[in-house]
């Protein structure tokens, strides 16, 4: 299992397209991947779970990956979660 503290990069929150991209990336790996915020954990392979996290900008979270390709998944998901652009934010 690999765990890494991250600082979320979405200033307006995670929107549907961003959540979809995160889930699509997580599903490319066989490991279990989740985002832990406080006492709650969210399955990164589920769009509804990612959206229910109600993640906001600069919020600290723990990225946890557990499985055969956990190191690769952790790198890809960390980059995506920390650098999520606000291109889908409502104007």
C-alpha cells in the first residue's frame, strides 16, 4: 500500500468532467485507489463517490493506492488531483 498527502488543486471544486477523468484514470489500474479526507474515504473508481467528496481547493487529503500497480496509479492520480484545472467551472 502506498499513501501520500496531497493538496487538491481544484479551486472551484471537482466538477463532473474532472471527476470522470479521475475515475477513468483510476480504472486503468488494477489496484484499489481512494481519497481520504478526515474520517471519510472515497473510491476513485466511482464518479459518484468522487463527487460526494465535495473536494475544494487547497484542501489536504490522503491518496491511498493498494494493489499490484499501486506505485504507477499513485503517480498518475496525484498529478491529476493536484493539478485539476478549473476549465469546467461554471462561468
